[in-house]
């Protein structure tokens, strides 16, 4: 059982967020070896130097919502949501309990002491959960952005690309998670060919980092791809070659063909579905391209790198509501 529940009942659309966790284990990034995350030091007492001061987790709207509603959601999941969204995965419960213990001294801490000024304080352990814990995930976001800028990306122009698929096809990726990696490959095949054609060198090599996000603006299941790509290619000597301003509309047709072929090869759709979707006036596929980021604008590149793996929940835009004042639609 969880500790004493709060008096006010907050409705935070927790059911949709849990649904995102059940249908999506984690954001997949087409890179490996992200730098080891370090724990920030902080003090609850007045220190001789300015220090990071953590959030008071147990007073946040998000924490109160999870603490007060998640057990009820777990109990009714099988009856109300399982048929549409899939079964309740065991790792979801583990993540929730870790989050409820995050930053709580009662569940473990380290004692930190300065050898010079003798100042000391207790540092509670964090849950290190991605996405579900806003604080721990934000630390990963910052570390990832720094690592990408300092260790991976070259000092050349970069752009953000976003690849989206129609609602009709999203269900196949919901129940077959392995297709998400192949979806990233579809985007890379189309984008890399387009960048090579833009430079006029078929042997040139572009660079890109692709992250799969499975949540939409309303925490619905919406698999789409966020990409940080070079604004051009590298030749065989390592020299960078720029390209004219791209037109994302030119990629939509090729991306549609790649995705439909992927799903057909996986046995998810047949020729009748492909023929029907090819006849749509609005295909439902969308490719977005942002403005080029100057190679000397490292802050801009770092912000973009952080954005592509952002958490689905923003504490800055969280507001409490009484349960009687909100219609959950369930």
C-alpha cells in the first residue's frame, strides 16, 4: 500500500499517460553509448555557495495525482482499457513505485561532506526512471544534449526533420514495437537519399540522429520521428558540402512508399489497403523541416537535441483540478 492519500483528488489524465507507458516502453534513439549520467549535489540548508535546489516531489500536482489514482487505474484496467490498449505490463507498476520513492530520504540516501568547509548534507536517491519521472528524465535530457553537441555532432549546419504517419497505420506499431526501429530506417533511407541528391554527390555521406516518440500532444499513441540531420553531406575527404533549402513535400511520397512496403513485408497490410491509401487525396503522411541552425549556434543545436527526447509531461504546464470539475471521458 501507498502512504496516506492526499485529500484533494486531482485529475491529470493519468490513464492516458499509463497507456503511453504500456504501449511504449521507452523512447528509442538510434545511437548507443549515451554518456553516464551524474547526480547533482544540493543542500536543503543555506550553503556557502549557490547550489542546485531540488523540487519538493511530494508537493507537486503530478506526484499527488499518481499517488492518489494509480491503484484505482490498475484495478479497472483489465475491464475498461485492456481490450483497446493491451494488458497492464508488470514493469509499469515497478516504475510507479520507484517514482513514488524518488527523492525521499526514507528510501535511502548518501551523506555528502565538503573537506574544506566541513559542510554536509543528505542526498536522497533518485529513481532514474525515464519519461515517467519528470525530474530524472530532465537530467537525462540535459546530459544527452551536451553529449550530442560535444561528442557526436560536427560543427556544421543542422536541421530538424519530423516524419509522421496516418492514424490508420499507428495501431500496427502499437502492438508490434519492433516495427518502430524499422520505421526509423524508412525515414533514414528517404532522408539520406534526398540529402545526397541535394549535394549532387551520390557517394557523399549525410549525418543524422533519429529519435522515436510515441506520444502526441494529448498523450495519445502517435508514433513519429524527430531527426537532427546535417544540412548537407560529407565527401570522401571529410569536407562538408551544403545544399539548397530543402522542400519537405518532396519526401512525403517516398516516405509513404517505404512505410507501406514495410507493413506489407511484415504481414500487417495487403495490396487492397495499399491501393486504397494510395488513392487518398491527403495521404496522412507528413514531413516537416525546420530552419537551418548555424554551426556556431551551439545553444540552438543543444536545445534541439534535448527536444527530440523530451518527456511527455511538462511540470510547468500542469494544473490541479478537482475530480468533480473535470470530465475524463471514460
